[in-house]
C-alpha cells in the first residue's frame, strides 16, 4: 500500500540509528528516490553477515515499534544486504503471539548515514486478530485441508504433516488459520505435496499451492557432455562432494518415492575419479549433469552478485538424482534444503531431468525462498517461477557449454514434444502460458502465469524483433505493438536480482514487481537512465503499467489504453470545465478485473473472503486497522449532456468501530471535489445502493475517485460494486 508516515523523533531516538524522517514505500521511492548509480550489494564474510543479522535482531523491537506494530508482534531478522555505498537492507519475518505470520515479512531500509529511510511490507501496518484460540482442532483442520486440496487427488495428511496454527495475513484482514501439508497423486506423480491453508474458525479454504516447486516436464538425457566436476577424495575412494561449492553432495536416491526420496539414498562413491559414460546406462551420468549444473549456478551467483550459495551462508544444498520411477519433474524443497531430479518417463525416452537450466532453475527457487519468499500461488507464484526461469537461463549463458548454448528457451535439451518447457520470448506459443498481463493472471497455474515475467525479462534484455540466439529462433513481440531495444541480459538480471533481494516480499504481484524493478534500475543506473526507461517500456509491452517519459526527450511516452494496463500511476485530473471528450464509465462491475481503473493497492479482487454484489469481482477498500489511505480512480469519463445525470453504486460497510463518529471514511470525489462521504457510521449488513447527482458536470469529461482513509485503531471495510453513470 502506498502511503507516507512521519515518525516522532522520540521513537527514532529509541532506534539509536539516527533521526527517522519519512517512511517511503516502494511506489514513493520509485518516483522520487535520489539515484545512486552503481549501487549494488557488497560481499560479506560469513562472520560479517552473522554479526549483521545479530545486530538486526537487537534492533527488531525498536523497529517494530517505529513501524507501528502492536505489542503482540515480534520480528526476527532473516537476512541483511549491505550496499557498496553503505546503505543497509534488513529482511524480517514476523510472528504474532508466537505464531508464524504468512504474509508478514518485510524489508527495512537504512541509508549510508544509518538513518531509517523506508520499508517494504507484505502486510502493511499492525496486525489485528480477534484471538489466537481456534474453534477448530488440529485434526479437524487437517480433515478440512484434505477436502479442499485441489492440486492432488486421494489427498491425506500424516502425523508429520499435521496442521500448524498460523496468522494468515495475505489478505487485507489477517485471520487465524491452520497450515496443513497434504499428500496424494498430483502433477508431480505419487507423493505430490500441497500446502492448504484454512480458516481456524470455519475451515474455509484461504489458499492452497503445490510444495514441489520446479520445472515439471520431460528431458533430453545427459546434456553437459565431457566436463570437469569437483569431487572429494577420502582414502582410496572418491565421492561427488563439491567442497569448492559449499560441500554440495549429489546422492543416488535409488528410485525412492517422492514422498520419501531419501529413504534408499546413498552417496555416489567409487575408486577412480572418472564418472558416468554420457548415457543413461550409467547411473553416474545424471549425477554428473546435476553436479555440473549446480556448480555453475553457484559460480554465477557468486561471481555476479557476490552471493555465496542459496542462503548466502556458504553452505551447499544436497541433491538427489534418480528420484522415484517415471518422474517427469525436478524440484527444490526448502523444508529439507534439498534438490531432487527425476529420470523422466517413456514420454521422453526415460531421460533424466538434469539439464543446466533445470539445475539453475531449482537452485534459484532456494534463492527466492531465502530472500523474497514469494508465495507459490497467485501472481506472486508466477513471479516465483519466472525468477527461476530467469536465473536458470542466465546460468545457461554463464556456463557457455558448447553442447547446451545459452538461449531463452526453458528445458530445450529435455526433448519436449513442443521443443521446450517454456519460451521467454514468446510464452503463449505453448498454448497455455500468458505473455501479457490480464486480470485473470492470479488464477492461472503459476507455471503459466510466469510467462508474463519471462516475457518482460526477455524484452528488457533483448528488445523487440527477430533474432537467432544459441542457434534457436527468437522473436520479441509485444502486447502493445511497441518496438524498442533491450538493455542486455546482464543488466536486466542485475535489476531483477536487486528487486528480488531488496524490495520484493512474499505478496508481491506483477504491478509491485514493476515498481520494485524500476527502483532497482534507479539504484543501479540512475533515475533518469535509459536502463530504467527501457525497463518501463518492457513492462508496458506485457501490459503491466505504462512507459515512463524518455529521459532524452521532453515529451512523455504515449499512454496505452486502460484495457492493457494495471498501472498504479494516477492519471492527471481533467479540468471540471473541459468539454466531454471521454468515454462512458469502463468496467463498473469490475468483472474485467482492473481494466479501466487505477488503484493504489490491490483493491479490485475476486477474493472469496468477501462477497460481490453481482458477479464475482468487486473493490475491497481499507480494512487495515491502522493508519492508512487508498485511492481507486478512473479518468476521462463522459458525463451525459442531457437529463439529470447521476452516479450510482452499491456499497457495503463493515466495521469494528462503534458509535456514530466517523473514524474511517470513503469519499467520492469528482475532479477533486468531494460529492459524498461514507464512514464506519454507515455500517450495513449487506450492500446498499447510493446515488449521487452529477448535474453540475453535464457534458463534461471528469475524473472519478474513491478515496479511503482509516485511523490508527480498529478496521472498517468498504466494498464497492456495480458502479454506473447515467
């Protein structure tokens, strides 16, 4: 949510970090932060990083207080990044009365002078939960989770995968919930696992997502060819233990099931230091691919971003090949800090799923888990998958392997019937992936919604037009018919990495990812840089936001139609005296998602946590229970020139406030003038139709805005639907 809070100097003094002046969110920072060209992450030793995290933990209580968090909330430092100019970025996880908070993570930013400059919060402000005593028992929650599982069949929960009480803060109103892990038959085969989150009072499903993250598909056999790999000698024998890369060990799973892939696992051991024969007749061949790919991934992150391993702590994650039988999958599991690779199936001639970009993809899931922890569902899940595709691709370029040259096809060496798992230059070519943002992106499988991020990255790196890369044909087409040049893949990757590690949180969606990458581009190359401008062009080209003005010209880039952009940038207000050149109100029912509307937060939704007046989409404004503002607007609306024009809308108000004092408000503004104000005092059991006279604007082109404001205590929710002008 976009807002600024001025903090008292006394609170700042308690931080012992200097005077705190302004808390700037992503959107305000992106618009106005002074550029620091060349700013990037600084390498830290393990001891330095550990001390930085301890320091952040000591500051945690004061930080929580300065951000307005409640006495029941605690912060735990997860990671610290130091910039070369001395700036510091601390990533925290949050608990509420000792319970883990899903969607409670945040990043706190400090300038080179030690002053707190801003924060990015997955859930802004203090958490307010009615209580922490669940109505459902853990066993009842597990049963509900099994009923609601949608990614696996024949679902069940075991003693080790029971239900854990959590606070679910991904939506606007945090709720007490259970998180359960269910297993069953799914896309990844028998033993597939799914996380299911249910309301602790009603058992209603709040979210569900697959736990096996990774590229699911078919492979093309051993792709690395003859390469050098790091091993360890002990006495007269060797093992596939890579001491140069954090002690990464490759095990043979011996076809243990997915549900227990370590059951029969043994380390690869032999008396000579020559491994595999390049075919599947040797079990070592797949292990060579995995060892080589993971080492190249480690080297890429280390030599490019000064990152030492997945968690930046110098420790390697174990890897297991030959998992299950007929498994067309590879995946990373953060619970065990492990990576797993299947052998493929008859659909791909039983070729192991161990190509270079697959190894890079899986290890990058771990990097995401250790940084932004993007939720593996909705748009954040698509960004999670896109991040792995982006860096898996960058590892393939980095490896510079003659047998598997760099390109923007994902899994092109896996012998897919379509030629690859996915294509970043043309995601929609597989018939399932999205290449352009739409309002339904949050309900698409994350492997398909990742196409939006993949398409953006390709265009940012390579620009538009046809070209041959790595021997394969690529064609950078756009969703808005624009043409432009790219900034190069290294710069595009640097921007994405900084956005991921410094600004993104678990609930980041595509609109927020645009904001994060624009800020990252400003950090690295300057606010008025061509790099930042072309990043904005690439986002506009996949229907996310609009292009920024070209810093080399004085005129702004033409704005695409509202139907192609979920932009978070407000449009200029037309003068109330202007004659009508606009169109009638667009998408007043919200059934087309964000089409036609500009929102300061993710107000337009089809969440089942609330009900629409008609259809399934509506606007959910406010409901934070802390000081906050929001805006939902539409410009260039033509008011009829005859009759008695009016604005009609359906409004439902629910509140934790009492009495008739207007603590929390929703104002209806036309061209900046407030025509109606609704508040917590207008609470109703259902939707109530409101009518507002627009006679003063007959024949004019106007901007309509719904402006919400909430005080620091108790939440009020305003639901809007079926808005019309006539």
